[in-house]
């Protein structure tokens, strides 16, 4: 499991050493820990959930944990309505290898049934004023919409541009993904607009009475703060020179999840990440002062998540998010100037 491969000097992809693995493994919450030593005994107790019988209704016991377990088994031990925000990146309806396991593409009806097997149970973990986001691509997005509509009111669909990926010879290259945004109560939910403003260069600055109109003139250039829309073209998919990069085949960018977390939760809130993978939502939540709980069945991915979480204690930077705003692509030079000025 340790990564002994030689990497180029600028390759910052996360790796584990033999000495790190046992230390990180101890941090994981496994099914065995849920059932006994760590969280008391579990079992079959009629209509009562595992959470009620093991004392996990005490939310403190699952704060800031990565649970290495099958999602359906783990959900039995989690209290209902414990999370202000849920971010889900499930397997898409594609044949994809995740570690030693292959998720195989299936018919639309079969994929609908797959979602039905766990999505309603996840929704029960959402607080009454909570928000939920679920990711997908063009092939499975209709299934996601049907699944979400059965449980929650949908408020929007975000589409984000992903540049990374192979071209296609007989079809259009897939360069977009969707994120469905839903809430428990459309009359009572968190949305922090000022926390997710975009900073963009002004190409054709317009002045009124000789002064900038709706933009700022600075030593570093001309910029405008804009409201976020439901189309995001400022996201870079993690790659080998980025510190957040892992070898997970479908890793989401921290910047992408930072927008969801800042918009739909407050400091101290709980962010729940089923299908945690390498832990991007949990890591980003920690960097932004939120609590987190993730579920992931693959042990190696869980260990990657734990290492990233440990690193987040010392480095809370999120690439593309600086000075309280989200910057467009290819603006690192301007961001670095701002950092130098602020010391």
C-alpha cells in the first residue's frame, strides 16, 4: 500500500510511507469499532437503529472522523438529522476501477435502483434546515434528478467545466459535470452569498464620471467582484503539481467543494461526505472551520484522507481561493502579489 514509486521533482501527488500507514490506520473508525470497543456494542434491536443502541446519537462521537465501512452498514450507526450540509460524489454510471474494486456501468433502471438503495437513508441524516449537493455527469444526471426529487426540493443545478480528460474520436469530449443543489426546507436554509463571490479581470473597463463603475482599479490590475452563477468555469481538476492531488480516479478539487461549503454552511457546522474517496469534502471542511464526517469503504483512500487531514492542520490554503474570494483561472501571479503585500 505504501507508494515507493519515484516521482519527478515537481510531482506533489500524495504518497504514503510504511511508517505512516499504521499511524493513520489507527485514526480510522471501522465497522468493528462501531460495533464494539470504540462505540459500545451493536446488534439487532427491533425498530431501534444502531445509532440509538450504541449511543451514537451523541454527535460528538462522530465529529471529525473518517469511517472505513460499507455505506449502508455505516449509516445504521449515524444519528438522523446530524448534518447541516451533505456533499455526495457517488460512482457515476460508468465502468470505473476504484482501487481493487470495479464499478460497472448498468442500465438506467438499474442505476436508479442503486441510488434508491442508499440515497433516502443519506437524506435522513440531513438537518431540517440543511442543504445537500450531489455530483454527476451527463450520463447519470437524469437519474440523480429523479432520485433527489423524491426526497428533497431541488433549488438548482450547477454545471462546472472540467478541462481534464481524454478527447473522443466519435463523440464530443465530455468537459462538463453537474452538481444538483437541494434543501430540506426551501423556506429555511443557509446560503452565504458574500462568501462565494468571484474575482474576475475587467477586460473592457467602463467608467462613469471618470471613476470605475462596478469594478476596482488596483496596482495589480482591474478586477470586478461578481455574484456566483450556476455555471463555473474557474475550476482546475487536481493534477500532479498540485499538493491536493492523489491517485484517486475521480477526485474533486478542493476549490469546487469550498464553494459549496462556504455557501451552504457556517463555521462549526457539520459537513457529511458519503462516498468520501480521498476525503476532499472533509479536508476542505476542516480548512474552512467546519466539522466533518466521511464514509469510504476503500482503506487506502481513507488513509489518504487521514494524511490530507493531518496536513490541513499546518496548511489551510485552498488553491484558487484567497483573500475571501474565488479567483478565475490563470490568476496565480496576482494572488501571489496580494499575499506578499499582506506579509
